[in-house]
């Protein structure tokens, strides 16, 4: 149980920080965010919306309880990264740009898998 919790919190912490920093950057509508959105062909008004969603999702995965909300947050993060990867592919970005997104998928997957392992172990104890 202890090993499961440690792995869960390490990857969940990384995920929460990754999405929180990205969310704050989006909420502040930084020039970098605007540049990326314009490159991908998206309207700038979506940036703060996505920032708020990422920030709320980060909170949802670290606050105890709220199992359904956590599931929605994990799904939202997968959709966000899948959309980012597809968008980059669609505008012709090089495959090397997909590496950070791939790492993000791995972090989400490990956090999600160990979240469910932690839940199962808590029920069996």
C-alpha cells in the first residue's frame, strides 16, 4: 500500500504541477500562449477558458474524495494533450515536438493507474 501511495503521489504531483503551470500561463494569456494558439490556428479567446479548466482539473486530482470529478479531470487532461498532439500534427509540426506531449500521456497514465490501485487497496484493507 505504501509503495502504491508513493508512486501515485509522485506522478499525480508532477501531473498537477504540469497542468497548473500551463493553466496559470493560459489564464494570464502570456505571449507564448498566444503565439502557440495562433500557430495552431485557434482563437485567442479559448486560452483563458483552457487555463481555468486545467487549473480546476489540477485541484480535482489532488483534493481527497470527489472520485467522479477526478475521473473527469483525468479525461480532460487526456483530451487536452490529444488535442495538442493532433493540432501539432495537423499544422506540420515536427515529430520531435510530440515528445513532451508523450511524456505528459505517460504521467497521466501512471497517475491514473495508481489512483485506481490505491482505491482497490483501500477497499481490501
